C-alpha cells in the first residue's frame, strides 16, 4: 500500500471516528452521519490499496 494513500485512509478513519463521537455527544445527527461517511470512505480507501497490493504480488 502506498504510504501516502495509507496515511490518507487512516486520517479519514480517525476523522470519521472523532466526528461520530462528537456528534453523538452533542446530539448532532448530521455530524454523526458525516463521521460515519468519512470513516467508511477511509475503510474503502484502505481496502482498495490492500487489493492493489495483493494483485501486485
């Protein structure tokens, strides 16, 4: 997995988790949903990079 893509995926996952927690704490469903979306985006990016690595081998 490319280092920059890996870092970006991890950043999206962390950002999503933070938004989910903060949104839940303050009762902001929109922020909570945005956090879930960001986290999922990071998960998908990570899966894509892992698949690319598997194909290369």
